């Protein structure tokens, strides 16, 4: 199968939202009048971001999910995305599964594939997602203020727990492994929550490299510090059954969670919970923004916990 047959068979779908989709030199998007366009790219490299054992449909889902997670963190409504794909060969079983997982999530989130590039090479998937947001309403890393409450959506740590099972560091029974593996391979981007938090959250970021590391980006960009209650960080029942050391490592430094961390003024506490209910996901208060630049950790009884947790960095690990 040739390059253009491959694009035609697996990736060309009619577009409804975009003015022009696949087949020309450019796609044409039609953002609503007066909106700003939010743009984000994420690349997935085999061996680096996913294991060769992952099912193709889950990989298609995840490649788009990590990009939608960035739009979610900005409070943007998804519009369209492009797909730049390097494939070792035109493996139709892989392409069929990959496209199925990709389009299932795209349709669920109302985002369209509008273009891309296809080349032979080591498996590499780069998606650029575009969304829209009213001017001045994008959620940014820079807006956290001393006194704000600090929240995280959903639960964190399961993806890292699954990775440790793959690495042979931990063992789980089959049902427990399946649930944490799904968290690793099929993260749910919190697009509805990001939209619901417009005008309520003062800052937001999605957790891709570990909760404390990503929180650190918010603190630096906002020029503030924070205190985090490490026991308040929400975790699944499967993770809560592990040793406290693994629970802390996975929740605080796990990565690949694709939940949102966000801040909001204490007066917005009810609005935060209403937004989370509308979005169908939990929002848990895990700490507070403070003046200064320090990130302090405490346990549920208020005792200091030493911050020895890392976060993912491609050129340091
Ligand atoms: P060009 O050479 O002008 O860059 P190509 O010949 O590479 O265009 O691609 C032909 C059309 O197919 C373009 O509209 C491009 O956006 C689209 N396309 C190529 N690869 C993909 C892909 N993996 N997914 C979606 N669209 C793609
Ligand atoms: Mg091209």
C-alpha cells in the first residue's frame, strides 16, 4: 500500500467544523468570530513514551489524549488536529487499530483530523491540536496567587504504578493490573473540566511529568510557593493498597497522569465543585498557594515531609 492510499484509507474523513480538511496543501480552520486559537504539539516516540507492547488502538487514543490534555489545561475548546506519522512499514493491522482508537476519542471530543504528514521511519507520532478560547479567558500557568487553594482532578499515580509492574518492580493481580494499565494507556483528557473552570481557576497545568514537577512550573511562572498535603492527593484503591513509599512516589512523581492541577481563590470553592460536577470528575483540594517560592510538603497531621521527589526530564533520565 502506498503513502496516498494509506492516508486515504485510514485518515481521510469528511470534516464538518473545519472549512477544508485533508487533501490540499493546507487545511483551513474556521474558529468562531473573535476567538483566540490555542495550539499545542506533543510527540510520542516508541520506547520513550510508550512500550512496543501497547495495543494499536490504545496508542491512537493516547497520542490524541495527551494533546487534548494540553488544550484542557488552557480551557480551550478543541477544533482540529494534524497528525505527523513516521511508520517503519504500512502495517494495515496496526493502522486499522491506531485509526480506530484515534477517531473514537476525536469523535467523543468533537475534534477533527484536518491534515498531517506521513513518512517511513522509526515509529513516531506527532499531533498538533488546535482549539479556541475567548480572549483573556485561557487558563495559564502564571495566574496562581498566594492564598489560592490548590486542586487536582481525578486520581493520580496509576500510570506510574503500571509502569513499575511492566518494569518488574511491583506485582499486581490481573484485575488490578488491568485497571492501572488502562490509566497508563488510555488517559481521559479533562477537556470538559478545563472549559468549566474558565473564569474560576486562576491557573492550571496538566500533569504529564509528575505532580510536584508540574506544580513547580506553575509556581515559577506565578512567582509563588505552595504547601501540599501529600496524604490528601487522591489515589485509586489499587494504589492505596501499596506501601506508603510507593503511594507517595507514584502520586507525587509518577507522570503520565493527564489530570489537571489548578488553583482558585477560596471564595470560589463552591464554584470549583460545581464545575467538577458538570465535568463529571472529582476535584480534590490538596494544598494552598503561599507567598515566597518554596514548595513545602506536609502529611495529614501537619508534619513536614522531605521533598526528595523527582520529575521526568528527557535529557536527565
Ligand atoms: P504535502 O506534500 O503538500 O505536504 P502530502 O502529500 O504530504 O502533502 O499530504 C497530502 C495530504 O494528506 C495533505 O492534505 C496532508 O495534510 C494529508 N496528510 C498526510 N499525512 C497525513 C496523516 N498522517 N494524517 C492526516 N492527514 C495527512
Ligand atoms: Mg508532506
